[in-house]
């Protein structure tokens, strides 16, 4: 297996892992936000952070697939 394919698949796995832990990670970040501001809306910050982490995770997944496919086709 070409190193590019392995790297691409590793990026896909990292993206899937990020997607899976997005909600707990966002909840922790929102709780830290409440330490700074007593009026912070915990639910809104959790949703906002979850969306940001999941968008980043999708970018990692898409880039991983692109790298893996391009590495496969370059080796032909």
C-alpha cells in the first residue's frame, strides 16, 4: 500500500473519530466558557461548538478520501 493511501485513510479515521467525540468535546468547551461568563448559554455554545468540530471532521474525511484516491491513481 502506498504511503499516500495510508495517510489518506489515517485522515479519514481521524475525521470519523473527531465526528464521534464532537458532542462531549463541545460540552466541555461550553462548560469552560461558563467559567469566564456567568451568563453564557450552555446549550447554544454546545451546539455551536459541535457544529464547528463536525464541519472540521467532514473536511478531514473528504481530504483523506481525495488523498487516498489520488495516491491510488498515481500508482497505476
